[in-house]
């Protein structure tokens, strides 16, 4: 009898335990966590690096604006020019009479005469105009203010620090023309021609050979660039010829023929230029003649300055900018070569002006001092006379009115919505609109202020009053939201305790809840004021972009604000306004940092944990 096969029961494998699954994935989880941390740290580092780059860029461009260049000159306050009838010296005149007496006085002539006395060799109208250009147009106003402040200076000669022009200021700060100064080592002799206009400088041991080699290298680079341009023109001509061979249209052939002829003329001119550059760069070409497309070289020797025009290994010739003390004059290692790397046609200060500035600097008559004008003057079209005082006062009046308008309204709205308003569709609509207004572009508030406050209500434009009304509309949502959050943070037990001892709901809010929520409200208010301080777009719409020279003295005086002043300066082409733009940004950022720091300190100082 066949028996059925014996069945074997195989015990199933034990299921994988949860702990084993966790251990198996633990390495992947740790790697993912490290990856996430690295990404977070990288994002923080990247953000901080961008902020650091911003601050470095702004500070690097603007810190020099806190100094200003002055030229110290002995000014003769001529009695016949200032006070021929002796009324000012007699005294007894009020401010209006003094200003009227000084109305026709030519203080500009006094300043120019003082500068001309330092360089008596300057002659000719163009040279005198260039010399007088070292002084700022504000120099006569300095002399006038000095006479008003102290009439006893009339008839005397005093040393006065006169404001330098903005181009001189940029040069002294190293922001315009790079200058390289090298000391001469060999003995050199300078001889002035009979006309006093030209000079020759001879030196031992081929002292000028390195300078000649530098000029030849420059000519070689220009020749290489000309050769590349010539090759490009030839390729363009050949391409036109190929197109001409394939074209049958008469009009197009005529146009291509004209363009080929024009290319031939340009190739001919470029070929002549290349030949001339190669000839001048040859070692046996003789003395090198400098042109306006090259850097300028000045030689300071024997107390004078010579502008180099031709260069040989042992001899220089050029134009006399400042005559030496004597001629011929010999200097043994006591002379300098000044290289102005920017060609004369590409800079504001010409060679003669730079020579005069360097001479004044050597005598200690030109120096940089703290720029008080930047903090005491209003707007000006001259960079060296421009300041932020008007913008600062306009910002101050605007913020004061904004705070007075926005804080009571925002706090009242927050208390009503949070504590007293019934929950219905109307209050829901108000809350939705408040939250939406916080995200509305700021320029929309400017359009609203222009249409309602100025055109409808007739509020004077370009005044802190209308600016504060516009900024109040913009900051109200921020302060209301922050105030409501502060009210929510107060525990309900405070309200219940106040009501339990017999206080009315209003008394409970005013006497008990508001004092505890006030730090949070003030924090939100400061943040809102900081936002208002940095706004520009809405204020442009209400005329705060107007050019205001005078410093405002009230809430209805025409004025501007600091962000708008920065916007105006950033649009100016003068280099002097570039550093003043950055300096004004530094001041604005300083105020914003202080306001945000005050908000943080206030929150930490009065914050209570329940």
C-alpha cells in the first residue's frame, strides 16, 4: 500500500523588525540631514556675502565724501573793493543792511587774485581760466560769510581755506586720474628757452631710456591693434567683393561698389597709420614725440614742472608749466617723473592744472578736512557745495507728522478690531482690506495722494505735510497688524481680572491691556517708520523730487527727503555726486539700522513671557 509522501512544513522567515529597518536607513537619513544643513549654511553664507558686498561697495565709494579738499591762500581783503565808504567798518548795521552793502562786492576777484599770486607766471586767458578752475564757485561765498561774521578782516590779509573744485577734490582722493611718481637717480639739468615757454632736460647715464622704452612699447601695442583692425577691414572688403560678384541687381551692385570703395579708403588710412606707428616705435627713429592719446609725463625739477613732449634716452623737451627757480638748474637725484596714466583728452583736469595741484600739495597749501558742508548745506548743482541738511530736515518733519498721524489711528483701529468689533461680514471685509493694503505697491499710494490730497483737497505739494499723509496711508496696515498681534499676546486673565474688580471694558483696555501691549505696538511702529524713511516712489508722485536749495523750517515749506535726494544725485553725471550718493546711502542705512536696533532693544526690554 502506497503511502502519501510526507509533507514538510518550512518555517517562514522571521519578518524584518522595525528597528532593523530604521538601522538600515539610518545612514541615508544622516547623509540627507548633513546635506540639508550644508544647503542651509550655504544659503546663509551666500546671503551674508551679498550683504557684505553691498556694504563694501557703498562704503568704498562713499567714505571719501566725509572729507573735502581745501586750498589755503593768503587773501587780501581790499578796502577799496569791499568797503570803500567805510560803512561796514563803522558798525551799527543790521543783517539786512550788511547784505545789501555786500551785494555788489566782487569776492570772486579776491579769491582769484590770491590764487594768481601763487603762480605769477600764468599768462593768457586760457591758462588763467584753467588756474581759476581749481577753486569752487562757492569760494566767493566763503569770503562773503567771513566778512559778515567779522567785519574787522576788511583791510587785512588773512590765510583762508577756500573750497576746491570737485575735479580737484576727486583728484586728491585718487578717484579720477591715477598718478605714478618715480624718483630720478642720475644728475639732470634743465634749461629754459629764451621765450620762457619751452625747456630741455638733459640727464646722465641715459636716465630717460626706461621712459623711452615704455613709450615704444605703447606704440607697439597700438601698432598691433592697428594691424588687427587692418586685417578686419580687409576681410570685410573681400566679403563685399564676393557678394558683388554674385549679385545681378543694378541698385544693389551700386551700393556694394560704394561700400567697397569706402573700405578701400579706410584700409589706406589704416595702412598709413600702421606705417607711422611702426616708424615711431623703431629703436633708431630718434626722439619720440608724444600725442594726446598717450599718458602724460611731467618732470618736477629745480622747483618747477615741465610737461614732456619729446623723449630721448638722455634728453627731454617740453612745455614749461611751472618755471624752475633758476635756469639752468642742476639736480642730482632730486627730481621726479610724474606719470598721468589717463590721456589728457579723457580727463577733466589737464596737465597744467595737475601740476599746480601737485605744487600746492608740496607746499602744504592744499589738504583734505572733514566735510561739514555735507551735513550743513542743502542741494546744489556743484558737488562740493551739495549737502544733505535739507533732505535730513525734510525727512525729520515728514517722519514726525507720519508718526503723529499713523500711531493713534492704527492703535485705535487695532483696539476696535481686536476687542470691540463684532464678528460679521463687515469687519471681515475690513480685516481682508487691511491685510491686502500691506501688499499694495507703494507708488499706488503716491498716485492716491496726488489725486486726493493735492488735486482735490489742495494740500501744498513738495511739503512734509502731504508726504506724511501719503506715508501714513502706507504704514497704517503695518502698524495695525503689529498692534493687533501685541494685543493678542496679552493673556485673557488680565482682562478678566480688570473686569472682575469693576472696571468697564474701556477702562480694562486703556488701563491694563494697552500698557502691556504697548512695547509690541511701538516695535511695529518703529518698523513702519523705518519703512517710511526709505520710501521713494510715492514721494516722487507728489513733487518731492523738486530741486530745493533752502533748508525747510516747517511742515509746509517745500522740501525733499533723503531717499529722493539720493535718487537725484544718482542721476547726476559728475563724479563728485557718485561719492555723495554713496555717502547719503551710508547715512540712510545708519538711520535704518538704528531704528531697527531700537525696535529689537525695545522688544527685549519690555517683552513679558506669560
